[in-house]
C-alpha cells in the first residue's frame, strides 16, 4: 500500500532505533511497576496553583501577544530573566546571547544541524546522555568516546581524542546523565585550556546544575573559558556553548530550554530554528516567565532540592541494605540519577528482563554509549532515577531489584555468592 | 574571539539567509506602519476567555499529566479529536495516523529530515510557501518548480517534472500561500493519478482549508488518493501525507500542528521528533483540546470566516478603487492572502522600498520561489495579507500602496500612465 515510502527515507533515518527508554515507558506505566527508568521530575512538587495564576494573568493582561506568532529568538523578558539568572554562576550574558528552545532536546538538535556534517566526529563522555546521541545521529555523527570516573571525563585519556580533530565535544559537567558524576574543578580548568589549545568547541549541557544537594556549585566551563583565556568581549561566551532548561526546575511539560552562545552563533541557530518550528510557544514562554518571576523559581528550587535529596539518600540506604557487596554505585551530589556497576560478566539487559518479572524497571547501561564506545563495559551498568518514585517506593523497588540482581550474580559465581 | 565557530558550521547552513519576512517584522512593528506583510491571524478574535477557563480546568483536574513529560506521538485525546474532526472532509484516520507537531513548520522539518538526502529534488509550486523552502533547504533539497494559475498547479506542465523523479511533491491545494489560489476538483483527480503512476508521494499542506468564505469544500488529495486508487487499508492514507494546524483556527502562539500519515511513516517521524524536541508541550496540547472540545472550534471558525471574508472583500474593493487597471490580483475564496501581478518590467523589491516610505508593507514575490524557479517572473508580484489589519487599515493601506505602485508604473511607461 504505502511501500513507496520506505524506499524514500533519507540516509539519516538509517540505524535510527526507537530509544530503549521510549519502549520502556509502556511497561513502566503499569501501576504495579516501580520505575527507576525514566528521568521524570516528581510531579507532586509542580507549582500547580502558581501556574494557574500565571495563565490567568497572562491571558488577562496580554492575550494578543501570548496567543500570536512571536520572535524566533524567544520572549524578550524571559531571555532577560535567564541572562540575569545565570549571572549568579558567573556567566556574563545579555539577552542577545540567549535563544529559547522547545526543550533542551531542541537545543541539541539545532547544534547537530549547525555543526555536524556526515562523518564528523563528536567527542562524548562514555557513558553520555542518550538524547544527545539521538539528536546527533540524525546528522551522521561519528563519535570519539572518552571514559569518565567519579570526577567526570578522564582527563588523562583526553589529549589523543582531541588531537584526532573532533568537530566539538559534548560534556555534562554537573551530576551527569547517566553517571551522576560531576567534573572536578581541577579538570574543568584543564579541559577549557586543552579545548582552546586544539581549537575544539565545547557544548556544556547543564540541565541539573541547580539541583545540588551538598557541596558548593562549581564554576561552569563557559566561565572558565572566559577567565582563563581572557576573553573580553562583554559576554563570557567564546569557545563554549552553554545549554540549560526549565524541565527540571519548573516542569518538563512546558518544553522550555535555552542556548547561551556568542551572537554570531545565535544568529545562525535562529535561522535554523525558524525552519524547524518558527518559534517556541509564546504562551508557554510568558507563563513560565510569570511563574518564575519575583524569585519564585529560587524558592521553588529549594523545595525540589529537599525532596530529591531525601529520595537520593533513601536510595543510597536501600542499595546498601539490599544489594550484594560486589555491586557498587556512584554517589551523586545532585541531579536525578545514579549509576550502578555490576561485577564483571554481568549483563544488565538480561537483568532488565528479570527485573520486569519483579515489577521494577531501570535503564540498562548500554543505551548510554555511542556506537563502538565501550559496549563490553556498558553491559555491567544500570541507570537508576531517584526523583520520580516516593521514598517508600524507592525502598520497595530496590528490594525487588536486589532479588533480580542476586539471582543473576548467583548464576554467574555460584560459589562466591553462596557464602 | 569565537571565529572558531564560523569555520565549523555544517554544509547545511550554506546559503541559509534570514527570511525576508523575518527581517520585515522589525519594520512592520512600528505603529505608523500598516502591514500586509505577515501571515498573522487577527488577534482580536482569539477566544481568550475560553483559553483562560481551559487552563484552569486542565491545571485543576490533571496538573501532573499536563506539566510532566508526555508521549512523542502527542496527547491521545487530541489525536482522537483530530481524527474525528478530519473525518468530515472524508479523511479516514485513526489516532495512530496522527502525530502532533510543534506547529506545522515542524511537520515540514520532520518531512525534510525523513525524506530528503542532499541533492534530492522536491517538486514545488511556483510560487510556494516560503517556510517549506526554508525547512527543505537545510537538508540539501534541489527543486523542480511548476507554475500555477487561478486553478492551482498547472497540470499541463506537470508530467515532465514528475518523470524527472522528484523525491516527493509539496502542494498547498486550498487558498495557497502566497497565491491565494485553489487547486480545482478536476486537477485534484488528475494529480493523484499521475503521482501514483510515477510513484511520487504527495505532501498535502492544508493550513487554511477550513477558512473558506464562499463555495463548497473540495475533496482533499489524501481522500482522492484512496478513492481513485481503491486503497482499502482502513485509513485513507496511501501515497499522500496530510498536514494541518491549529495556528489559523485557534492561535498560532500555541505552536500546534499535525501530520496524518500511514502508521509506518508515523513511526519513523516519531523517532525523528523524539530527537528533535522529545514531544510537543503536554500542557499546550491539553489546553487546546479543552478549548476546542464540544464543538467550540466549529463555532469559532464560523466567526473567523465572517471577519476575514469582510476584510478580503474590503481589500478587493480598495484594490479596484485605488490600483491602476494594468495591475491584477487573484480572487481567493478563502485563506489569508492574495497575490498581485504587476505589469511586465515592474520590480516588487524596489516597490517595497517605496512602500516603506509610505508606511505600508507587503512581501515581495521573489521570496516565494525556489532557487532557479522563475525569478524573472517572480519580480512582478506582491503577497498581500488581509487577515491581520482592520477594514479601515486595509482601505488606507491599499491607498498608500497605490501611491507607490503608480509612481513605479509611471517611471516604467511614462506616456501610457499619463493618459
């Protein structure tokens, strides 16, 4: 009937598979399942009433603006608010440096569109954010994967990959997805210097930076790039493009993210965004601005931090209580995820099938590696989300998961685990 | 400073220029200017109160769903509503045939991403929708342009271009942007048969179909394709992908459009949309559904038709009253635009500069032609929008524009116009 279509798909759909997370969603939506699989914020902390008031205010005071076509760059007061907001982290930006995107995912798509020709290499962490790989794959990206440890990207393994001439590097310095790790202050300094030395731009993706539960905020790469390299152009953006989002602080259902970049890069991105979706919903931008204003967002983020820190700590405790001692996990100081390492020979994909039978879900580690990026190592990991489930569910879910884990490890090393 | 970026832009940014319409916006926003340049719906007819009630209802009854991540395919009740709604035009579709997009512009981007490899030819009307050219250019499209007349795409000039093997053809059958013309019923039948004969899929873009001010609705290509070619797969979509939007019936500030396609095409588009923006705002989809339900949308569209018909008629009258007899224009039976043809030798770009001095704006015709698509002919046209300005502004604007037109024509043919 419509076989004519299949033969017509462009090269860029080659090898695109539906994301594992997407397929999981069907399963995890069953009420008996406790899911650590998604990256969902806790919906019970959404500031619903504030949203309702904001909608009323926007539609009463400026309905014609809110419901009409708007500028591709974004709603000017929101761009200004973002520029003010990121100044606290040392990022010097004017509204002209800020492009509003339809979620941070669109930022990744536009960056892929702007920078990647088929066959271009992108330097990524191993593991890295699945959605970035999906966005970049479409444009024919190849990858150079550099492993991370608890201090983020392994600096000692970085110089050769940089020398190989990647088009850019893509890094999540804070509470990385999926690793939960944070790039140390020392490595941040080294990274911007080395990137500058080899002329490799950095995409700094920072969706979770504000969700820190302990310790001090570390300096963004975009700021170190300016300070260490004395870029004095009035804004701090030289070799680094900085991305963030309202998805983890206000609500992901808005689909609101942003890009901070030099004006000439913003200008190109604006042209690409115009062809991609004209602009992000004016109404949603105005509502988000109205919700966030007068320091509400700052207060609200404090609440989120309290809730997520408790859930993280409950997960730490439950893991210690239930999991066998040969299993380890990262100790993220913020964000939404931790990363579990199973002993050699374990297989998280098979473990996932067993977990399903126990009514608990996670994402197997191999989803987070670029093609040819350490797939053997990848099998030994699972990503666990601690923001979406309640403390009680977390305890029970980790208990269920431990049953599946123990069963697999016993089959692997029958004698060792029987001790 | 950030010169590193410029050398890194991908091939697909080559030759991308900021759209003329975009640049015009700055000028047309000055209060003294009467603009026929944009494609803005009349903001005074936005159903503001209904929107406010809908926001409250959604945020009171289902806040956790509205503000959370959602399915890439879209909000299921909205997909079902769209499937029911298009059934009145004979389009048989289930919700699984409907993908919600971030405006109709995203539909064009996803179709370009799915179907266009660099150098692939796309068959377009000359003139055609500027935004489609912008979306397809990024993927390296070449074009075959086929002229239109008052009955739409010139069928007599179609067979050779089809034989040349374009990847697909892109057609706006109803009240075309910019031409204002409608593809006749006879040509519609011929078109789907010929497309099937040569195996060329059709993208049927129908943003304005509901805004018909006189005459009967004509059968969509997607329906004729099924009927004429006896496709009995339970839905009517075989060789045609159908696009539409809420931008012209509810509000463009929502950024809500949709694609109707066979399930296997939807599945591919869903994967591409996932990488592009994960999904369209859940909140906005739920609000639109709440606004449109219980036949409100149908009643509201009747109001829009009354308002726009009046404005169109006022523009017809003013053109007749003020414009010199050697200038002609199309007589659209619906939509937002009419298309003015100036005598040979005229130059709409220069006319635009003169119009600016009279504080009136339009879009010069050459913006709407694919590269190498009849640029000589293109210079003789202007697109005029009649939905955004009030009847009084339309009369005054056409009077001002006529001053610029007469001045240019006098310079062209000093004797003829002095009679």
